[in-house]
């Protein structure tokens, strides 16, 4: 350790306490006096892998991957080097220090996370992966312990040591052979478990899906999402299930697809329109609502393949999903939770559906239909009552 201290001091860093450990070795906190800041220094010094040439190559390549993938949700790399020892040397990477905790430890201490917090974390990590994948970099080891949460709630994707970037950069040369099985068994995709060398961004999507499952339920098992006591929206469950489909072709094919779906979720359950979808205008006087031939309201206005925020017929706010997250269908009640999506107004006296003229009126003493029916009585105790022109009624309007 003395050689660590003396070498890093010459490089301008003062070693402090251990802050983590992994397959490759320990990570220590250090101070950079010249800039009055803390940094993290990751060493390739595990006794189990120190002499493994392939893992050593992966470790050294991580510095170049981090330099290539500069993003607010990825710790930036400061420098790298090797500590000389008697008969060998110990590679190290100096990077941004994150004052926080990894999500695996967070769950152990605090339990599963709330949906809104998980969505916030997922949004940040997905945005980082969007950049990473655009550069041809595949992480291959996404899991809760490789996501750090800072004290101010910012998420970071860490540990690219088994990632690769098949680009023209010689520092990104693959150090993985067909048949290698690196990664965490609980989160690794089926295809990566068979052949780690020939995987693409969909392997990261699979691992992220199970990671989100773990954050919400405490276990990376999709069946845990079906527990009745979980307050997880249908839309988020559906997203996680699709991301973690066993077959590659059944998953989201790109991170951008996941991001578009995730942006449809928010703290208030509002829906952001990304792709043409079925929408509902539940304004009772919408001209395009379902009216009977004689002007009685029979149902709401459904729009197919819609992307508008407001109804073009009446200006009312369009609804694309129930509060539970279940998508709109041609029904009065939500197929996910049974919530009533729109009301069919009825007369408080006779129970008939209402016409436009009665929708906003107090019908406790009857609607226009009730009054017209009363006026059709031509004799009341031997006296004539005024007769209005006959009114046609729909046969299927209930009383």
C-alpha cells in the first residue's frame, strides 16, 4: 500500500479510505489538493484476477470507454495509469467521486423504491444508455449495484469493465471470447448467457428491465410485479415486462423506444403523446360524441390514431389512458382497474338518457322527455290539456 500512496502522491492524489470493491479489486477515495476536490481511484489488484490477462485488458479499456461516453449520468474519467511493483504493475483509473450509495445497498437499508423515484432513476440511466449505444458501447452488466444514487438524487451508471465498443479505436478491441459468461446471473440476458461476445444493446435493455423490477419489488423476478399490494401502474409493469422478454425480437429494440414509453409516465399520471393512439373526449356536449338520431347522448367521443392534446371538435382535453395507466379502449369502464372513464347522464326522474338541452339542467322534476309525455295527455279529469307537436323518442332509450 505504501507504493500506492507514494505513486499516487506524485500524480497529485492523496489516498484516503476504501469506498468499494468488486471483481477487479478495490476502489478508494482520494483527494486532489490542486483542485480541492475528492476523486475515486479504482485499482485492478484483486488476488483472484490479478494475473488474468483478459480481465486486465478489460479493466484498462474501461478508462477509454468512460472517456468516450461523457454524460451527466456516467462518472467522468480524469486519468489512468499503473502503480509499479517489484515484478508487475497495478492498473488504476482516476474518476469522478460520487457521494452516494449504490442501489443494491440502498434497497438493503431502505427497502423497495416508490414508482416515481424509479421512473426518475430509469430516465437518467436510459438517457446515458442512449449516448452509450449511439457510440456502439454495450455495458453488459447493468444491475442495481452498478447504479449509484447521489445524496441529491442523481443517478449514475458505473462499472464499464466488461463493456465493449466495437469501433475503430484500438483501445476498444474486444477482450471477450465466444462462450465467456461474465455478468451477474440474476440480470444477464439469455443470449448473453449463451454467448457474451455477440450481443447488442437489447442485452442492456433486458438487464435494465430486471433492475427496475428489483427496485420496485425488492427481487429481480417479473412475477413479483403481480403482487396485489404493489402500487405500480399497468403502464410501468407493461414496460418492464416488454423490456425483459426472453426472446430478443420481442423486446424493445432500442433504448429510444423505452424512453418514449417512459415519458408517458409522470408523478400525476398524465400522458405524453408519443405515437398515434386511441384517445377519449369525455366532454358531454362534444359534437362528435355518440348521439342517437333524435339527439340523446349515448356515449363519449373516441378518436383513433390520435396525437392531439385537445379535441378538435369541442376543445376538451383528450384522455389516452386511465389513472392506473391502462390504455383507452372503446368502453365506458377501464379494462385495467374498472374505473369509470365517462358518464352517461340520465334523468333523475325517469332514468332516460338526456338530450343536449337537458344535460346541464336539474332533472329532479323530469327532463324534456318527461314533460312532453305529460303534455300528450289530452284529458286530465275531464279537462283538455295543451297538446304539443308529437315528439319522436328512440326505442332504446331506457326509462
